[in-house]
C-alpha cells in the first residue's frame, strides 16, 4: 500500500499498555487542538456498559471484521487478547487530505504496520509510572476478569520492550494533565516540521 496523502496532514500514533490512559489522553488532546482527527478503531471485542458505539470503537461481529479485511478497508489490523482490532483506512486518508493531524490510538503491532504505510508518522508510547500503577489501573477499569487483566499486564512488558525500539517519544502518565501537555507539545512541534 502506498501513502495516499495529498494534503498536509500527519499521522500521530499513540500506543501503550491496556489501562495506561491512552484513550483519556487522546480525548484531552482532541479538546485542546482543533486540527486533530481521532480515528475510531473497529473491534470485535464486546462493548462495555460505559462505551459508546462509533465513539469509543466501532463494535462489529467477527464476520463483518473479516469482510473489511477482504475488501482492504483497514489500514492495519491485529488480533489482540482474542479480539480483532483495526483502523478504517478511508477515514484516515480523508482527514489527512483535509490537513488534519490524525491520531491513531493503536497497539504496537498495528503501529508498526501503520508506520510502514506512513513513514513520517510520529510515534508516542504512553507508560504508567510503574508496573504496580498499571496493575491498579487495570483492576480499577473493571472491564476484564482477573485472568484477562493478568494476561494484559504480562503483555505490557513485551509492548514496552518493542516501544523502545520503534517509538520516538515516551510519555509517562503519572499526572494526566502533564501527560496531555507533553503530547500536545510533541504534536505541535512535529506539525511545524512539515
């Protein structure tokens, strides 16, 4: 696939372990910068009571997800913890052609695939202050059973190791407002480079 960006838009990839606060940071950045488009991923994961379809994720069946793959409608896709996740390609390209900065909140697997399509993408990895903090945040979310939360915590160390290899920026989410401020500064600095 080739980079089909004819506008001046830019892709910013935000990743991090489950429960680290990526979604919250991305939503706060969106409030502060009027040129941001926050991509909404498609997933086969069940929707929690607090989530809104089309806002947090597009929740679809596995059959529908596979059709999207067959029709080449996803920029990237991966299976993570038994569920499929993917980024709708058309929305990203439209936003970039409209000179938007597109934030992709995706996992490390997807980030590497997206970086291959958009080599000038900016990659930001969000970390918790410690493994203990991350475990506390995962338990606080209440979205996963103990076994799944433990699996996600174990997967975090592999993600963090990969992040040191692939990501230009590491942001520690100890204080939410500080983490948001750092992400805004990174995006603004990178945007002025183009």
